[in-house]
């Protein structure tokens, strides 16, 4: 399969979203940065977005990243943004409560405040930001660096919760306002885009060992129940053959090859990408470009 075309690049006139999920520390942030630099270098206006509050994309790109879209210096067409979950949550709560204060009494507002004080609201607020970016049509490619597994799945299940909150906001009897309806429509459009394999690539990053494969498999089955197929499985940190010269590294590499085969069997419909272990930290645009060139053929 030609990885570049189906998985990485948008169909002409469309937007492509690429999500990197996986267990903690498998290389999601590195892969997201490599991929974003690759699509930008190919001329696609690319946004690298992170929903992980702990993400270090700024240090990988060697460029300070904030919650405002920044043009990444040194790479044409590349922009990056970090969703500030706390700020997004405050804005979201304020927005919901502002409308509600005009309509409801104190007791109802207090009940709403309590309802909004849940981790679900934080995720919803982050997702709302993602919807703003993804629904904005300003970028040809959006690469998403996610927090360790679970997060992305929750996001996709959110429309249900969101509908509930919208209902709560509007009050059962008063119906949904035009503004809320417009927001919900945009939300639904992004969800549809996320479920369309031509527009969105879901990818799991693993190192070839048992637990990352098991965890990615479990998460991909959950995605399946939402009608989403995993399209790309990345086997990261593979010891290069030329360095497997001592019994220790030979053994490790053999073990890795066995698990790479297991990955292929576990994700039979996905494209597979193998990424070698590098001798140094993955950092800086030059290194990201070089890695991109060597792994995306
Ligand atoms: N192929 C590789 N070769 C060498 N180092 C790598 C490779 N892939 C990742 N690393 C290093 O491993 C560390 C973890 O990678 P990264 O931050 O991309 O993982 P992550 O999945 O985003 O982690 P987290 O779950 O904490 O967000 C980083 O220091 C990164 O430089
Ligand atoms: Mg990360």
C-alpha cells in the first residue's frame, strides 16, 4: 500500500485529520511531529494540534507552542497549537452559564454548576476547541497528538453527553436555540468527518512488545464499535539490523520481529509502518524532516 497517499495526504479539496493514539511513552508525540513536518514539507498547510496537557511538541519542534496557533519557524506551511484544557474549560463553563443565568433561577444554576464540575466537561471543552479548528477549513491537514489511550475514545463518545448538556442548557421545554443548533451542527459535521476514513486516519503507535499491542488492540476494538477502523499501525523503536550484532541486541531484535508479526496479525486491515530506534532524542526540524523522508516511502 502506498502509505503517503491514502493515509497521509488529503484528497484534493478535502481536509485530512490524522490521530496518533497509543499507550504512554510509545512515541505518539514524536510520530505526530514527524508526520506534520512531512505533510507541511510536501506543501500541505498543516496544523499540529495537541490535546495532551503534558505534551512537549514545543521542545520537539524547537519552537514555543501556546494555545494560539503559531507559525513554526523554519518549516513552511507548518502551524502548531496546544489546547489549554484549563482555559478552555473555564471559557466553556462561562459560555454555558452566561446563557443560563438569563433564563433560570439560582437553584437551577447551582445544579448546572455542579453538573459542569466534572472531568467530562474538561474533555468536552477541549473537544469544542478541536471542533473549532477542525471545522474551520483553514488547514489541509490536521495532525493530532493525543494523551495516552482512552482520551480520544472518550472524545468520540461525547456527542451524547454534549446533547445532554445542550438540552440542560436550553431547558427541556424551551427547545434548542439557533446558536446552539449551529454549534451542534458543526459538532456533528466534525464527528462525521472523524468517522470518514477518507478524511480521517486513526493510527496506533506501539513498540513491538506485548502490552502496547494488547492495549492498542483493545482501544481499536472500542473504535470499531463507533464504526471506525484503525488505518495505520506504527511499530516504533525497532532495533536496526546493522546494530543487532551482539547476542543481547540480536535477541531483542528477534523478539521485536516476532511482535511485529503479531502486530500485523492483530491489525490485518491496517497499513503498517516500521520506525527504527534512533541513537539520539527525536528533536529539531532537520531531524524530523530526515526521519519523515526515510519512513514514509
Ligand atoms: N524511534 C525512536 N528512536 C529514539 N527515541 C525515540 C523514538 N521514538 C520515541 N523516542 C523517544 O521516546 C520518548 C517518548 O516518546 P514520545 O514523547 O513521542 O512518546 P509519547 O507516546 O508521546 O509519550 P506520552 O504518552 O508520555 O505522551 C521521547 O524522549 C522520544 O524522543
Ligand atoms: Mg506525548
